[in-house]
């Protein structure tokens, strides 16, 4: 199995300004050894590390971890997308590392509502498409989910990975609006969606709570275009790694063996260009 969405961070190495003491168990350095123990306990063999900060330092940190730990199948890092010349130079640099498999930007923390439509960003994302690198979009609802569909339409050669199913508002009145925007993303053939980050702080993480979003994802994307990620250690605020996997394994277990393999490994290998033995 491949966990397609896992975070690590070193508070001594970079700022991670969003990781404040109020976040309790997250306000500490999260090391590779701790993550590996969680993976092994759940029977997960490999993971994709995903950026937790819009910085070169964070990307360098993850690539260093990947070089030292064989369970890291790949790294989704960051480049300066709103500066195409700098993005080009950073891509030239990072692409020399075989672990560098994609790019993400924390759009939900960016003050620019139109970030994904900026001409400079579109130019940089065109560079990703040329290199066969996918682009992850986190926490897209409500500001960026419609823009994600528009981006995928404008750059059909770019694989767009919608993290966390676009952050569906579980049980909220605006769930139908999320579904409409989510469906628009799914209608673009160059998009895939991660079944990850569905936990909501202060609310129980259960099969019943997650099933509506899960079934919508299966309906609109299908198993061929879904991949699973734990979003650990963010899950320390709710069910932890084991509790999150327990819920997801029940839902995934309702599918055929072939469909399970796609969501738990094959789609991640295809999207991120991972080694066949990962």
C-alpha cells in the first residue's frame, strides 16, 4: 500500500508559521522514524511526503528524508509559481532528484483568491505539465474548488490532484454547492482526487460521517482516479493514524480487490510516476 499524503516537519529547520502551540500535538518536530512506525503498524509499505510549507527549505528537508529512508516513495514539494523564471530554475534543480515527483502550493493560506488564475502561475504550471509533474491543490473548498476545475480545463496537459476531496463540508448546508463544484473538477479528464484530510477537528471520524463524501467521490471520479492518503500527522487532532486507517479500510474494503489496489497503490504510482516496487 502507498500512503499518498503524509507530512513531516522539523521546527528547528524552518518556520512553519501555521504550526502554533494552539495545535497541541502538532506543535513539535515530526520525524521520519515516528511516521515509519505508524505506517508499519497499519501495514502500509510506502508513502509520498507532501509539503507543509511554501518554502524551498521544506522541500529540501523532505528530499533529505527521502534519500535516507527507503519507505519514502516520492516528494511533492514547492516552487515559486508566481515567478516563472524562478520556478523554472527551482524545477531544474529539484528535478535532478529522483524523489521529486510533484508540486503543491498552500492556496488556502494564500491571500489571493485568484492565485490559480494568475498568468504567472499558469505559465509555471505549464512548465510542470511539460515535465510530467502533477500539481496538488489543498483545501480547495470554498475559495478554490471552482478555480481548480477552470485550471484543469485551461491546462489539459497538467495532471491536477485535488487533495482531501476538496475539503467537503460534512453535514453542512453548503454540501450541495461543494458537490456541484467537485463534479466540475471530476468532469475534467486530467484530474484525480485524494481521499485524504477528511477529518474535522472536534467531530468524530466515523464511517457514517465520511460515507457521503466517499460515495460522491466514487460516483464522480471512480476508483481509477482516486488515491488514498492518511494526511498524518494532521489526524493526531482526531482519530490518529490507526483510527483514520480503520475507517478508510472499512470503506475501501467494500470494493473489489482490483478497485482497492487502484485506490491504495496503482493510482498513486501512475499519478506521481513512482517505482513499480513501491
